[in-house]
C-alpha cells in the first residue's frame, strides 16, 4: 500500500470510466439534438451530460474534473443557458407572440426542422447540465466546518 | 407596444432576464446587482399600473403563448383580480428591494440574494398572470424553491433547520396541489383554467370534486399558513433576513396561498357552500390561534410571524363569506396586510440592524435614537390593530360588517375580539421597543441608512392613505374590478373563452 493513495477509485474503475465517460457525454448530446424527433429533449439530455461529468468526478476525484471544467465555467453556462432560452422566447415576439416560432418549420422527422424547438432544447440542456452539476459540486465542496460558525 | 396584451409575458420575462443577467454579471459588477434588484420591481410596478389601465378599458385580456389557440395552448390572463394582485406584489417588492440595498450589506454574496429575490418575484408574477393550471403550479414552485433558499440565506444552524422544515412542508403542500391538478386533468382532459371550469360545470361526479377540493385546501392552505397547516411559518419567517421575512409574509403567502386558492375555488371549481363555510371556519380559527400564540412571544419577528397567521385569517374569512362586501373587505385587507406587515418586518430588521437583537425585553427607549423607525412602526402597528384613520381599520370594518350582514354573528364577534387582542399585542411591542427608558448599552445606537428609512417611510405613507381606495371613483378602478371576478365565479370561463 502506498503512503498517500492517489485521488479517486481503483485502476479498474478509472479504466472503465475513461472508456464510458465520453460515450455517456455523446449519448447526452444525441438525446438533446434529437429531442424534437424522438423521446428525450433538453432536460433528459442535460441530465445525461451532467452524469458524464459526475461519473468522471467520482472515478478520478475533483481535481481532474476541475482541470477540464472550472466552477466558474459551470456557473457561466447555467446562466447563459437560461438567458439564451429567454432570448429565443423574446425573439418570438417578432412573429407577434412570446415563444412564437420565427424559424422555418422544415420537413417533419428531419434533424433540422421544428423551428425554434431544437434551439430551445440546446439552451435547456445547458441550463440543466450546468445546474445539476453545480448542485453536485455544492454537495461535494460544502464542508461541515464551514457551517454554523 | 400599442396592444396592451403584450404586457402579459413581460411580467415573467423581465424579472427572469434580470435574475439571470444578475447571476452572470453581478459578481463582477457590484453596482449592477443593486441596480437590477431595485429597478426591476420598479419597472414591473409601472407595467402593473399600465395593466390596471388596460383592464379598465377591456376588462379581460388573454395572451396565447406562442400563438397556439386556446384551449390547447398556454394562456396568460389579465383581469381585475390579476391587476390588483400585480400592483400589490410589485409595489411592496419595490419597497423591500430598496430597503435590501443597505440591509443586505451585512451578508456575503449579495448578488446571489438579488438573483433569488428576482426569481421569487418572477414566480409570483407568473402565478398571478397564469391562465393555465399546470403553469400556475410551475411558477408556484419557482417562487417556493427560491424562498426555501432565501430562508436559509444566513446559513447558520437555526436558519438551515428552519429552511429544511419549510422545504419539507412546502414540498408536501406542493404535492397535494399537483395531485389535485392530476385528478382534475384526468376527468377534464384540459389544463386551461377557463376550459376546465366549463368541463367541471358539466361534471356529474361530485365525489371527485370533493376530493380535489380537500387536496387544494390542504396544499394552498399550507402555502397560506392557515391554522392547521401553519407550523412552518413561525420558524421560517424569523430565520430569514428581514427583507425576505417581509416578502414571505407580505406577498408570498398571499400570492401562492390566497390568490391561487381563491382563483381555483371561485373561478375553476366553483365555490360550494361547504367550501365556503370551511374557509370561514379556518379563517376564524387562524385569526384566534395566531393572535393567542403571538401574545406570549419575546422574539419580535416570531411575534410578527404569528400575527401574520392571524391577519391571514381575516382575509380568508372575508373571501370565504363570498358576499361582494366580504370579498371587498378581504381584498382590501390583503392589500393592507401586504403593506403594514412588510413594514413591520422591515422595522424589526431595522431594530436588529441597529441593536443586534430581536428580543423585545432587551430593547426599550429607542424612540429618541431611531425616530423614523419608531414613527413608521407606530403607524404600521396602529394600522394592523385597526385604529380609525389607518387602512387596517377600513378593511376590518368591512369584513366585520359583511359577516354581520351574512348572518354570521359569531364570526363577527371573534373578528372584533381578535382586533382588540391585536391592539394589546402591538401596544406591547411599541412600549417595549420604543417607549420607556433608554438602556445604557443602546446609547451608541444610530438610525438606519437613508435607503432603509425611505422605504419604510413610503410604506408608512401607503398605510395612512390606503383607506382612500374605498372612495367612490378610486374604488371602481382598483378594488371593484377585482371583486367582480370573484362575484362572477364560474362565468369567468365564458368571459375568457369568449374573448379570443
């Protein structure tokens, strides 16, 4: 046994994670982009994207994840997602309605169709993955001795 | 912007945009979060005054979100009750936001406070303008979740404990509401409130409506802190920072509790005599229990929290009477209570800011040191106790008169007794905090900063003049339009669906 074990879980978990984390991330992105033509969407895909980061953090410890994605970046993504969603809704006012569809509707069942729905899904997914990951970070980083001073 | 119907989405979009811009930039640009925090409620107050004007011309405005036709799409509705609530909420919120500018300097992460504050405002405005039952629930949750976080804002042990208790009880209440909505959706296959009202009028199965009524009474009763469901309030209100106590007590329990409850019972389900008498009974019970529990308190904010339960009882009694006069009194008391209870919580915050304590027994003689706080606190106390020139007198008088007219002499008697007890309660507050001899350790106490004073003075002024809302000419514009919506009851749906 080494004196100071390196952070994270065993080599088995790390190896498997190295293979699966990207697959989970990719699957999440797939769910987000196909939200308007198949089950899923911004929320479900966003949760899966957040899970890939959480997966990485569980296996490798928080320093590895923070090198790829800082806490400030997560906060930035969360607010940006919400603002982009609101901006799409407000751009709808150009058609006369809040949330109105200002893009061409396109062919049904095509990837590039359904007007503003895919864009809204992407905005929601940013809000959801960043929000969920921020909740996880808050739970991980909060130490009990910071409370009740 | 020629069509006033465009106002409707602004009530949700403006505070949401401000909240997220604030969370994005507030940490780097400090003046921005102060500016957004106070400016947004001011803009919304202006918009709600425009809305009053628009409702006066058109009586009902319906906005179809995304251009989807009713009853399939999501609707936002503006009628007399909506504009009344919007003015109340945004006016009180503006005063509180100005107060918070200086008060919240004592806490860290002030920009986070404003983000949550604006989200809570967005949620409340959303509840008020929503014409869709599920959207109402979503906005209710936005406001409620923001308020759970705000109660815990100090992050000390008792604050976290109170917030946890509030979060658990609030979530249980929300679940009851969601379950009620699920049942209604399963029989009517629609979520639009107007359409649902028409479907339910044809509905023969009264057992289901009874079940849903009980679920909504529990759920919204919990949000409004009516007596059997009030246990979260006396912990949550004192633990929050003073501006948030004022928000919770002043507008949140009214929007999430009373507005949503009465909107659903009057305009969607249709008020039955049974529900009406339950509302009157719960209202009177809250009134009596709240004031009796308040009398023994030493902690000023806890005393005010119990007194909120008692005053909410008046509002529910007035609305539960379901006569035009009773509803008028209930709504006016809702407005008055928003103003004077917000002011009293801001006063308690000012006392805590200056002296560092909320213990009534420890204070005394602060009148000379804090003239603005003591004067405004006196005005608010007299208003809540129902002294004649102040607003609270007129609304209590109307409620008691309406109870007598409707033949509920017992309830009227209780309302008078509780009013006397409230006077005794607040006489004690004034005596303990402001009169008497100044203790040596308060020699160094100074009056609070200017913005806090300005906000308290503005609210005190509204307390003084709110009786004028009853003067013919002003009453038609503001209160009568709101009362009409209740009186119309189930005809509300025809009004909305006929308006597209």
